[in-house]
C-alpha cells in the first residue's frame, strides 16, 4: 500500500538514470473501480508532464520509469488526487458524518494496475505529511492510543468530485439522512448546483427541506429554478415561512406565481401576505459605501483602489468582485490580499459562493445569515445580481440584540 504523501515530491528518473522531474500529482478515473492512469511530473522548467502508469518500473526512494516512454495528454475523464480528493470533505457513509481527507491510499499492483484504495481521515495522515509518523510511534505505546490509520475504503465513503462536478451516489438517501442537515448542507456548498440537485432528489422531502434551509441563498435559488412548480411547492410547505419567502423573492415573478398557485390556499395566503410586507425592513439600512473591483483585475489593482477609497469610505472587510455587466460574481476578504502575489488575478482566488440579500429580504433573515456565516457585511443585489449596496453588521446591531 502506498500513500500519496509518500509519493508526492519523489524524484522521477528513467531506467538509464536520466532525471525527469518530481511527482506532483496522480490522475485516476472516477469510476466504481478508480484506476490510476497517469503520474503528473513537474520538470526542471516548471512545466508539467503526464506519464502513463504503465511506464513505472519500480518505486523506492525514487520512481524509476522505462527509458522508452511517451508523454501523455490530460484526458477529460481523468481526475486529480491532489485537487479532487486531498483536503476535501467527504461523507463517511458508515459513520454518518462529514470528515476531511488527510491522505490518499493507493493500491500498488505493478505490472497489472494501480487504483485508489481509499483515504486516511485520521491524525496519522497529517503526521505522514510532516514526516513525523515513525518518530511518534513510541507515543502510541505510552499513551495506549490507536496506532493504525483511520482508513476508509473507496466503497465506504461518498466521493464528491469537485473539479468535474460529478457525484456518485453509491448508497440510497437513507444513509445520507443520518447526517445532520446543516452538515450535509455545508458539504454540498463545496460543489456545484448539479451535484446538490442530484443529492436532494434522493432525500426524503422533510429532510430535503431541512437541508435546503441550511444552504447558501445562491444554491436555494438555483435549486428552485430547476424544480417543477409542484416539486417546489411541496418543499416550500415544509420550509419555515420566512425562509420560504426569501427563497421566493430570488425567483422570477412568473416562476414565483406558478409555485404559489400550486400551494394549498392557507399556505398561499400566508406567503403572499409575507411577500407584501417583506420589502420595507432593510431598505433604509443599506449603504453604498463599499469597495468593488473587476474580476480580471490584479491584487496590485485592488490595493490601489483601497488606497484611493480609504479617505471617503468606512473601513470594510471585503472587496466585492463584479463582471463586465456589473453583476456580483465574487467576494474577497481584504486580509486574503496580503497572502497573494501582487500580479495574481482576483478571479483566481475570490470566493464565488456568496451569501447575499435583496432589498426585500426580511431583516431577521439577514441577521440570521450574518450570524450563521460570521459575516460583517452582506451584499444587497437586485434581480439581475447587480449590487445595490451592503448591509453592515453595525447597522443592524440593535436588532441583533433583540433577536438574542
């Protein structure tokens, strides 16, 4: 058994001892039997080379490959261990909980095949990356702690592949429903709407409604745009009326009308009543004092804008990222700018899953979102996703105290 932590960084040479570079990643097929296809090697000129696994002859302190090899090209159906699995959150189907991957186990069958055997989610996986696993073994004997890796086989967890947007449901919804709704929601928010839709479709309606309530508003809106009016109405009935109103307000008026018409009369009247009064609470609290930047700008450009705006704007924790149509597409915490190279483009590291509100969002819902996501200011957007302003925590502090 090999671990990705032990492979990454190894030198790769030919059987004639010609240095090719260092291994930086492993590619595999995201199927029920996840066969390893290629090694990704970083050459001395910093370019990446893909080498088919069949060329590997043996692995010791270095990786030796056949002298007559042909570089491969990246294939669309290949996934990356480093990007698709490492450090990702996964669902432990047996333990019914969300855990983080600390290392990836690779079954080595030279001459036949390599495949992803599973993941290590225990502390040993972290120690392995720090080269401290052997050094700390005596501590396990002294303390009596479990010394084996906390290993999950490929069949025991639910892999959510983030790069390609694929999700493979090996089990039925019952296994997922053992998770707390908020845990599953946080897990799903790491991926795209197609994955969320696939998972929600497998869940019991009551549990699905609980999960949807805990999702980011962007996911909520995108889901209900995909649902038929009948499916949407069934879920809206199970969601807290105030949260349901906020979801309905993100939808186009025709879609909203179709959903309301399918609802039972009592529920329909309740929601219509809330919709009518929902637009008057936060309008006077919105401020236009915020910093924004285009998505193709650089970190250096961002600092220039901050310096320019510093005298005329109250301190803000965030910079809002707009596209060419002035639509909100991302947000950057100002502290994150200091960790980036000045030439780095903003779109390369901006946070795209944005927690937003509308002018018509009830104040208590806005407060709940600030508290849930620990956000100091919420962007306020219109139906075209264009920014109107921001709602700051300081401006709603009095109402927060009343909520507590």
